[in-house]
C-alpha cells in the first residue's frame, strides 16, 4: 500500500511509525529535501563586458562570465559588426539583457535578434565549439512541484509565441518530471505557473533544466521583415533587427 504524509517541513529529519490494531512497526527515518531555489532567480544580478563600441556589449545574467543562467549572447555578438561599421548593433547585439522596472527591480528581456549574416537568437548556454545552444542543466537535488514566474511578451509576427520549460532529471539522465508553457502576447507582467508531476516512487533528482525562448514558432525564426523589425536606413550605430521579446522576472520554484 501507499501512505502519503503531507505538511512536512523542508530539510528536516522525521521518524514515522505506523500502528495496526495496537501493533506498532519499527520507526522509519527519512529527511525531506531542501526547498532549493535557482541561483539569481530574481534576475537582479548582471555582469557586462564591453565590446568594440558603445553599441556592442555582452551581458551575463550573473556575477561574472560564469553565470548559471546561460544565453546566446556570445554568439550574437561574435561577428563584431561589419568592416564598415565595427560594433554596430544590427550585427552584434546581446539578445538577452537586463531591464529595469520589472516586477521587483531588474528583470530580463530575451529577444529574437538579427545578428551577423542570416541568424536569430534563442536562450541557452553558448557552446563555442559548435556555435549552438547547450542546455546541460544545473546540479539540483530537490523536486519542486511547480515553477512560477512573471512575464510579458511582445511579438513581431502575430503567429509567434514564447516558451517556458522545466525538466527534472535523475542521476542516470532519465527525466522524472517536466512541464512547459506556451506564452502568448501580453503587455503587462503576468504571473504564470508550470506544474511538475512525479510518478509514485520517482527517482531522486540530480539535475534541473530551465529554458525560456522568445520565439517558439519555427516559422517565425527566419530572417525577414515579418519576423524582424529593421533599423532605420543607414543606421550604423544603435539600430538593430529585433523580433519577438520575452520579459521574465521573479522565477520561483514551489514545493
């Protein structure tokens, strides 16, 4: 049979003993998991590395270049602008950046941006060797029941949508719970939650992956005027190609 005990405190040792018709079993000892949170989940901490001009820089959502939250910013700034306009924003721009006046202080905006020649950007850890996103995850030994956050979303193409995903994996790499949410256009910060459900007897958690994408519709990721706004003609400084933009703040894991 199965006995479910609720109302327990996190990171606490418990002794449980059952009795049937006056006969008691030996005590069972267990310790509950910690109610751990994601580092910099409030997105208040950012680190900036200057580029070749005042219009080109690399933002990191953390205290330094080794931020837990990964972005594609190293890729979208990698070409550094054209020979005629080194460091121009239209070809070298951080797609994920800090914003002020979010829900509480700073937040993040994840933009689909045009950069270099024929590319757009997603959120992920940048792998310089193969120039691709690396969703390797974070060591994490707790099993949250949901992830909540605030978002607002502006679209360039009305057919586009944002994406939020969370995956909890065991030490052997198997997935023990996951959840995702398709995010529609909304012009004010809105609370949303992504649920996680675990099967009875689910393995212990060892890894968590959390992903946000500003453009979830593959049809809206091509470089054209439907998906990207264009900078003013002959703007070789701060003008840039921008598509859908997903604003995120106050990411919380619930237990």
